[in-house]
C-alpha cells in the first residue's frame, strides 16, 4: 500500500492539473503569455510517479522545468522531496523556500515566492499535522496569501486577478494536505475560494512582447549564482538552479541564437526549448464568447489544446508515458511521440485517475451553467461510467448532459467541431444535445496504419502476426464502432489507402456536397496534405480541416498512420 506522503504528492499534482487551464487564463504576470498552468504541469509531472528514487525525481523535475513559474517551483520541490514523510516536512519546506529564492536574481513579492515564505512560517514543526483542524487553518492562511498577491503587483491589480503561480501552488498543497488530513478537508471549487479574482478585467490590456522564452539544460561546473549574474545581461525573467552536474536555466531574450552561443561557454548544452513570446502574448485573451451550452470532450478526439482554446471547449486528457516521461497527452508534441516510437522507446497509455477526472468535472461545472460532455465511446475507456457515477452524486440540478458517443479519435473530433459550431448558433441547449445525438449516427472514420508492429508492442496483436503482416506489406484499415475498433480492410500501399478513403467518402457524401471532413496525420503531414488536395478537388463545398491524430491513438497505431473522419451535411452548413 502506498504511504500517505507519496499519495499526497500524486494528489497535489492531479488537483493542479485538473484546474490548470484557469491558471493559463489569468497569467498576466510577469507577462501575459498564458502558460503558467501548462508550465507547472510539465515541470511537476515527475511528482506523479513517487515510486521512483527521490534523487531521480528531483533530477527529472529540474530537467523538465518550463517557464518562469515551473523553474521556480522546480527549485522548491527538489528540496521538498527530501522530506520523504510528514515528519520531515517543516525542514524540507524551509530548505525549498531558501532554494527557490536563491534561484531568482530579482525576486518579486506577490508571487509563488511569497507563498513559499508563508508555508515555511506556517509549518514550524510537525504539530501542525496532529489534527485536520490545524491543517485547515494552514490552508485558510495560504488562501489569504494568494488573495493578497492581487495588490502586490501593479499588473495583477490592473487585471483584477491573483498571481497564477501562487494559485498553482495553492492548488497543489490543497490536494497534498487533503491526503494528510485523511480526506477530511473538503476540496472547494476554486471559483468559490477565489470568487471575483479568476477573470481578467475586460478593460485590461498590455503591450505585446517580442523575443523568446528559453529553457535550457547544461552540463557545467559553473556556479548557479555566477551563471545568473551573467544571464541578466542577456535577458529577463532569469531563473537558475543546479542539481549535481546539471545547470537548468530559464530566461527571456530578444536574440535566442546569440544567447545560445554565449551560454555554450558555460558548458555543454544538452537541452533547449523556446517559445515565441509574440505569438503567446498576441493570442492571450481574457475570455472567449460563451455558447448556449459549454462543450466538453476527451482529448482522444484528435483535438489539440489550441483547437480547444479557440472554440472554448474543455478537454479531458489521458496520460502518455514515453520512456521515463509521463504527461497528459496534449502536453506532448507529435514529434516527441513518433520520434521516440521510431527509436524503440517504450510508450504506454493510461486514463487519468478517478480523482483527477472528478476534479475536472467539478472545475468545468463551477465555471459554466450548462455543459454537454461528448464522451469517448464506452467501448474504448471507462470515462462514461466514471462521469455518470459522479453526476449522480454531484449534479442534482441536471446541468451536465452526458452523451456516450460510441466514437473515438477523429470521429469524436469531427463530432465535437460540428457540435461546438452549432452551439454558437443555437438559442436552446436542448437543440444542441439533439443535434449531437443526430450527428453521432452519421459520423464515420477510417484509420490507415502503416505497419502492425506497434499494435503488437501494445499487446493488441500477436507479434508473430505483426511480423508476417509487415513482411507481406499488409496495411490494415480500422474504423471505430460502438463496440470497439474493427478492421474493415487491408491494402498494400498509400495509393490503395487513398483509393479506399475516396471510395468511403463517395459512398456517404453527395457529389460536390457539403460536409465536415477531418484529415489526421501522425508524422506524415506532407502526405496527408496531398490527400487534402485530392479531397478538396472532389468536394470543393466541404469544410476540410487538417489535425494531428490523437496521441493516444498514435501511441497504439504508430508512425505512418493517418485517417479520414467525416460528417455529411445534416442541415448546419
């Protein structure tokens, strides 16, 4: 049985992950780039696997840290992990607090640093954990600390929100202490705890940023403080931490190529990621238009986080484990996944825990009056059963409508895109649900696999069958059905795949008629763009979109896979 400290590490991360999109929406400090939730999830993901050696987890947290908030949090948790049990928490918190302050050359109040200070003061000894009433008092004080950040930074005051980083840490420790209090501290909706502080003021505006947000890892003997001083001449938002012979550096710069040349003087660059600050700050917005009913679906539907944000859709992630890295699926890039698979790295998938899924339902319900959940088919996951159990206990007003779509992958994606568009045009929530039920019966998808060995690696096909199938150049075609995926054909090359796809479209669509067609790619986007040209020529009136294949589907089916999903005109185009 897992001890309570290790379970607390997991529960804290899962609560943070379930509410992370709120952090992105209020992330205006130090710049309005809308990525604090993403960065904290990516940075703290190693905490979800506390069965591993603590030193390995601490190293992984350092290496995975992203963004200003993620790197500061990383510096704290590298020390916090050393506690190992509740008895050692006060010392580990104080050590982590000191470490996080040292990582920032220009520390600011009204940030997660203020949160760490308060936490260190509130945990002077282990007596705090003697009863759940004392833990409740700690959380109430931390709640005040987070609320006070609004007045401590001019940007936060202008926007009318709390600091996203401090709020992220509050979420984490609320889940963490919930476990240490044996579940006797209720986890309130964030919208209730910080009412009025979680929406950016409509009048808020800020200058667009230029340059790059850089995270890099060096193998170097350079002192972290010395590196931090050097980096202040290269850019802003500098955070520098060290673990063994690794130096982790985060900063914002106008010239990433020049910065890389200069940083290379400190040691060997073994990792480098950068985000375009202009793209992030120009796409940041306080609120999107709300449809008559909010749409929620599973990320298994081949919709990216960017798609969801643009349409105001809530996504529920499954998890991918790629080698030693485990993250919600939409936090991986297709390039990362397929490169790893081609290199032979082990890849597995798993559902989010029931606790995390419950937290996501609570988050969405707290922010929207009416919700339609287009759930991945119950033949593929247990999500439908989990949400219906939760609804029975928590949705007494019947605000959440759940539809077992029987679909997955692009079939679910096409359905969601159509229903989301229809929701913006409708005046009654019931009309949207009725449209969705009709559309479910009309969606089709055909998935074209390049080879069989990845299905075999995942245990969905015998390795002998995969060997002979690949040797004979057999390329199976599968289609999601209400009772699971079925093989509907076998071809030998791409030309035959394309012919099968066009024949399927011709059987279901009127010649030249309107339709919504989604073409999905894995690591073969150029080929699927060629397919799009042919489909566009045949169906010039159709709306044709090009999306990455759901990464959970890609993890099972492998590189080279592509798919076509479509919904004929049912009166909305």
